[in-house]
C-alpha cells in the first residue's frame, strides 16, 4: 500500500484554509420530484379528493319536512316569496349561479375574494374548487336518492331559471341542495384562505345557496341542510394530504395576485343584485 507523506499533503490543506474552510464537493443534483397525478372522472375533469370516503348525508340529516307539516308550510311560504324576484337583477344572478360548469362557476366568488379566480390566474385554487365541488356535490346523494324529494318547480308545475336542466332535475332529489353544499364548502375554505374577506365570502356563499330558492329548484330546508353537508365534507377534506397541499398553494396564489393589484371585474352589478333579498328570509 502506498503511504502518503503528510509533509506533502499539509501544504495543500493549508493553502485551502487560506481562503476559507475546506468545503465538501457539492452533491449531485437531486432528481426532480414527479408531478402529482390528479385522478380524473373523465379526460379533463378532475375527480374529488375523497373518493368514496364521503360524509353520509342520510345519516347526518333529519328527514325533510313532510307535506302538511309546519316545516313544509314554511318551505312553501319561502318558495312563493322567492318567486316574486323574477325579472330582477337577483334573478339574473341566480340564473348565472345555477351553472356549475367550469370555467364559468370558478368566478362566482371572485368579487367576494377581491381577485379574479381562473385557471390562468390561480391554477391551484381553480383545481381546489374543481375537486372540492365533486366531493361536496356527491356527499348530498345518499339523502337525495333515499328521500327523492319533489322539487318546487315540479310541485307547482312552474319553470326554473335553467329550463335546459329541468328534465334532469325532475328525477334528481331536491333534499339536500347540492348547489348549496358546494357553495358553502367553497365559502368556508375560501374564508380559511383569505380571512380578511370572511364576511363577503360567507355572504356570497349564503346567497349562492339561496339563489336556488329564486330559481324554483329547491325548498328552504334543502338549502339549510346543504350547509350541514358542506360542513361535514370540509371537515373530512382537511384530513386529506392532497387537499391540504392545494390549500397551501392556493393561499400563496391569492397573496401573490392580491399583491399585484389585479382586481375582479363585474362587481358593481353583483353587489347591486345581492342587495335584493328574498322576503321572509333573514
């Protein structure tokens, strides 16, 4: 074995020390982490976070008010009051809120949040809304399919704000409201992401659900219990790692976009519509 003379090595070490301590060689570059694969319901349509592990709305909720009960009488009174808002700006907003298709629905909370929500401006927030919509919406179906409650437009033989949807809605149970479960889930998670806008976000979430009364698609008890389903869905979402990753990324996007000063658009018209309240709904 060859012996290294320390008198030869020492000057090299001292020379290195003259300009600072010896540094180990840099490690090889780490391989890039693989991109997270988002499951899809069909090409281009992301699945929810929870899969089949959804809150059981049938176990969570009481039965809907029976015909002839005081609860149903209240539902009927609110339904008739809501129909007085046809041909108003609030009815136009309710019609817009009825459409749950992306990219349209992603902007529903832009004014309340104070920044535009879009796939281009806030891609992780956009994905968060897409995936949580699936979970909140599907969580209503255990109760919907069990009770098969008749919707008000069918009960009264009237129209809705979305005539193209009526054939499907006739066979889709009214209780609880899926639109409300989705909008209240969004209102709650957006409030977590941007607590400074809490009042506006929660008010917009409430109005989104109540717009289903104006559209003649739901009874008030459907809307109220849709919020309960939303609370259960969001609680379960918080135990999901992918959801929490997207929440963190969305929070950073919101902060960055707000710092750039890019405003949401169309907010004056929305604010005016939201000033029109359903008579009897506090």
